[in-house]
């Protein structure tokens, strides 16, 4: 069995400037690792580097400019390093929210090629790489054909998404962005396990499948644009700002998880790779509704009663989803305990509320 990494080792985090990537990078730093964070350009990561340098001191976070994720060898030099080699990789980078006339090419294929690119770099040049973690999504589980009352586990796959894309393309109909996203996560994860099956690897591989992610935004946002760039967290913040009044919407249908829990799980998975090798892990704290979120906000921020929509206090019917997603495996294997919804909402808002003063 490949040995585990130890505190002080270098860890490559791709997509480090994203909401989840930054949280994972910070968690590794907090656990004593040196993080090499990839971004398409150096300038895109400067704010994050300044944030980490000021908070943890210089030398804890380095930037690697990967350029186009789909370019063959984009991550070779990051894995090779200069004097020190990386010992673990957390691959977070993936296309999200991409508007395209050809989502098969610009979303699905980009996700697949970005994933296989980092894996090939690790195999060819990662002489010290011991563990690779790939971030997938609960989107790679969802299957419209399962019964209404069904509990998803790590054995499930969303192969319907790519079939739907192919069907729509053949009919020359437009492909919804969420369908392309689900297909991209599913097919990229399939590529991970095919890579593991086809190669004799000197390192372990695991995947995580988070549900809808909320929680503290890193680095601390300075503007509304910074907040909106934080992907899923923006949905919670928009209730706080008053921009969103649609408390009754049932989207998203998959549950929630605190970004800090995903980050902690990521570190534990690469540290305990004797347990986690070859495993998929759902990360889901449970179902919720937006009515619950606005109730939590109105109770904790009474000064914003006229801004945060009231809705129907206590009516959480939409939280009782017949299809569930069992996130207990990560608790059983690694002891991860999920953060409750109220704490998660407050973590999110407390990290951004200064922007809306």
C-alpha cells in the first residue's frame, strides 16, 4: 500500500481560486501543508495568495499558472515541481456555468480532458505523489428513472444525463446548462475510474460527491461581484441582500453541505488513503428548504426584517424530499460529522455581511 502524506508535504489543488478550491487549499494550509494552487493565470490567483500570505505567513501558498485545462501536459510542471515534488493532488477545477452553443465540446469534454490531464501528469511525472482526490458531485448520481422514494448511495450513477445530451443534439435542440453540467461531472468521474482500472498506479485515487455547498467564502469578499463569484453560496446571500424573494422554490433538490466539511473531508481522504483508495464518498448533510434559510436569517438578523423575505415561516414541506442522498459512508470511514443548517447559513452570511452594510 502506498504510504500516506504527512504534515509539511506539498499538495497541488487545482481550481484553487474557486469557492470550493479555496476552502480546500485553506484546510490543507491549516493542517500544516504547503499548497500549490493552480489557476489559469497568475493574476487570477494574486488576491488569494495575498489573503493566505497575510493570514498564515509567506511560503504556505504558491501559484501555478495552468493555462487551458485541456492542453496536454497542462499540469506536468506543477507535478514535477522544481526542488520539491507534490505528494498529493486535489483536483477541483471543472467548468461551471459555461454558456456554450456546443456544451458537449465546451463543458463535457473539457471536464473529462482536464481530469485525465491531471491524472496523466501524476502518473508520468509525480514520482512522489501518494494520493489523488477528484471532486465530483451529487450530480453524477441523479437518475430520473429511480422510484420516487429512493435513497441514493455511492453505487448510483447518472448515466441519463449524457444520453439526454446526445438525444437533444441529434434532434438539434438546445441543451440546458444543468444537463450539460450533470453530464460533465458524471463522465469526468467515469474517466477517473477507467484510468484507475487501465493503469498500474503508484498512488491512490478517491472521489467526493458534494451536494449543494454553502458556508464561509474564502478569501473574504470585498464586493458584491466577489460574493456572486462564489458559486452556490450566492444563492443564500441573495436572500440576505433582498435580491431573491423566491422562498418557495424547490431548487436545488439534492440537499446541502458546509464547505468546511467538504474541505476537512478532502484532507482526511488523502491522509487516510489506506482506507479511502478506490472509494466514492457522498457529502450531504441532509435536505433543506429555502424557507428554512430565510427563517434562520430573519431570526439572527432582525434588523433586516424588511429586506429578507418572510415567506411562510415554519412551512418546510419542500425540505421533505422523497429522494434522499445517504452521506453516512464518510462518517463511518473517517468520522466526518456534518455541520447543521443554521450554522452553515450563519457561516455564509457572516463572511459576507460587511459587503452589504
